[in-house]
């Protein structure tokens, strides 16, 4: 399963990274403590994400998943920039779509090892504590490991 988990995570990384590159902003994995600390100490906009769950359900090769992806903006008093970015993020995760799962952690994409099906996408409440200026969406769904 570990290779499947890596492929799942790197697929989400790739989708978010490509969007951030298109927008000319940083892409931060919130599990990377050094990058997250740097994010909160600078005045740069970014797309952020965190991997929540990937669980066998009821058993391998069937899984359920959840992750959050969002935007962090600065100098955005009315929150228009953050909401524009959240809307862009939602376009790469439309409900009722299949996304091929490939290991994207190397120089070239690996073969398809599964498929994820997006069931629900919802915008989380604005976070006001240390993550002020971040608005996230919660993406949930099912996936299947193949091969």
C-alpha cells in the first residue's frame, strides 16, 4: 500500500503545484513544518494543502480519502483574492470526476496505479488564528488501486 499512498499524494501535489505555477505563487504542503513556518513569516500569497486520510474501505483495493487544499493571501481586506484562488482550486477537483493516480514524485510520471473519484468538495470556514488569511476546501471521495 505504501507505493499507492505515495502515488496518491504525489498526484495531488502535482495538480496543486501546476495551478500554483500558473498563478505564479508558491505551493506549500502544510505538513512541511519548515515551509509552513516560512509561509507565516512572509507576505506572499500561496496555495496550500494538507493530506488528511487515505483508508481502506472496506478493504484494499478500495479506499476513501480526504484532503484539504486552499489559498493564503495577504493584503486582501475583502477576501476577493483568496476566494478567486479557492474557486480556481475547485475547478481542478470537480465532483463526479475520475482522476488517474500516478506516482509523480520522480522526474517522470509513473504508470497509472489507480483512480480517484471526487464525491464532495466544500469550502471550509475562514481560519482566524495563526492561519489567518487561509481559506481551504475539503475534498472527499473514493479511490481504487489497480494492478
